[in-house]
């Protein structure tokens, strides 16, 4: 998988070989969670925030 650009801080990130669509990776510069949306070409987006159910 080729290098991607973090949409939050614009750092270059090189995901590990074998990274798959839907996987969450972490930007090594700013620490934001990124979801892999494509591997060819490589693309990421900010991962959706997990919603708390507050016991409902």
C-alpha cells in the first residue's frame, strides 16, 4: 500500500503491508484515527466517532 496523507494534519503515512479496507490506522503525527477506504489507490478518511449509548 502506498503513502497516504492525513486529512487532519497532512502528514505522510505509510500503512503496513496487508492493511485492508475498513481497517483503522492511527496517524503517527497527530494521533487521529483514520479509516482505510481504499487500498488501490490508497485512501483514508477520518474514522467515525464511536457513539456512547449511555446505558440506553
